[in-house]
C-alpha cells in the first residue's frame, strides 16, 4: 500500500478520520436496500452483504430508523429496540472480523412516509406541507399525504430518539455514527425554508431552521465523542420535494456551525449538481469546502479516476461510492488491479432476495 508521505494521496492511502483509522479512502455510501426482516431487524443476508464489503476503508450503513414514527419505506432497518441492536451486532462483528470499519447512519423520514407504514398515523414534519410525488408502501406507490406539524413536545421526543439511537449504535458495536441531514428527510426538512414554515424557535431565520440539526449533532456527540460522529448534507438535492430560497446562505451557515464541533467528517453529496436550480438558486457547491477545517467526504457518480484526482489535489479527503459498491463488493482490489467492474442491476436495488445483493462475483471467483 502506498504511504501518503511517498507521493500524493489517493484512494488506496490510509487516513485518520477523527478517532477512526482507515486502511484506505474508499467509503461505501449509505444505501437503502429495503431488505430488513420482520420487526425491521437486520437479517443474516444483511450480515453477509456488509461483510462482503469490509475491504472498504469505511462502510456507512444504509439509513437506519431512530424511531417507529420515522418509517418512510418498507423493510428499512431500525435501531430503536433490543432485537434490532442484536441484529446489528452481528453485522458489526462480521465487518470487524473481516478487518473493516463501520458507522451507522441514523435518520427519521419526517414527512416522507404514509399512514399505511405508520400504523394509521400521519407522518410528521416541521410544517403541514404535502410534498409532491409518491411514496413506496407495502401496497405499491401511493401519493404523499399532508403531514402534521410537529409540536415542541414532538421535537424534544425526536431529539431523545436520536440520543437513544446513538446509544444503541454504540451498544451494537459500531465505530461511529453519521447523522442523516440530507436528501429531504426530517433534519433536512427543518433546514430548508421550502418545507419549514414554522414561526417558533425552529423556523424563520437560518439559525432557527438549523437548530434541530445542530442540537441532534450535539446530543449524539455527547454520547460518542465528536471525533466518532459524521454528518451528511445535500445542498443541491431536490429529492423528496425539498428546496430553499437561499441555499448558499443556508448551507454556509450549517457548515460553519458544524465546523465548531470537531466532528470526524463532513459528508457533502453533490446530488443535484446535474439539475441546477431544482432545489433553489444554483451555487457552486465547492464554495462550502473552505468553511470546513476537518475531514471532507464527497459523493455522487465519481469514477475511480476522478476520485483519485480530487484526493490528490487535497480538495477532498474521502469519496463515498454507491452503485459501484453495490455491484463490486471488492471495489478497492478491482481498482488496485485495474480489473473490469461488475455492472449494477437497478431492478434489484430496492427490496428482494439475495439476487443483486450478495451474489455479485468477486474478482478471485
């Protein structure tokens, strides 16, 4: 393995990320696969899926529910009860035995849900604003519903859910946690003014809209230590019908405030860069980089060559790969040997059995 001191760093170079030492800079991005079992408990198939990918420097799990009222899709795993903790412990044990590092991404879907997924209850959100589009349910696609606006008690309970989830992830043997503040889910819904029309201390100014994200990061950091906590943001991403009237101002504020925590890393996805203006006035997402003084991870359709280029330039420390890791469990080895890559099968991304999940061939096979 190349040492960073001999030449410019690349994907194969090791890196200290907060308190976590990585053997390389390949990160497996958080990827919803909809294969949790009964009670939203991780299955043995999920154990094998993550074990297969332990050659990544870091695995970020699929987004994992902090509470039952945060469900947004079928068969997504949770971390809010004992059976789920025990299921995830099998995952972390398998990844660690295979020499890998793994952090859990924790989330709440907010308004992205449906009464049929939530036991007849409406989804909740910062404001009672119905998103455009449809949601996947156990009965197929259904139009989004108008969520109920959260009360101050709801907000306090959500903070407690994130605290407990962070504690449960610690119990389950993870190396850290990533707070999901991206892609139009609850914390992102609070952050952006298109989905947050509140008139209390959690709405209005950018400082108020960022308050819940920052409170959750503070709460989680007190449990883990900030050097084992990451945050994911998606400043250009219109997914789940989110937008902001001044995204550059909103996300500059968020990054500047997060920078004060001394976190393990910041994970900025560039999703939406190819659809400028869809989530609010377009701006140069790379203008956020100088505001962050720690480890910086990026994501979105990076080729291996492009990833090496941005790491060597010093603009980025880590790159997370999604579809490439779905189809190539041994992605670092394939790149090292300049071997051909398996093609991902989009039809098996969400739900199903082991096909398109744990049956992609390894290079040595």
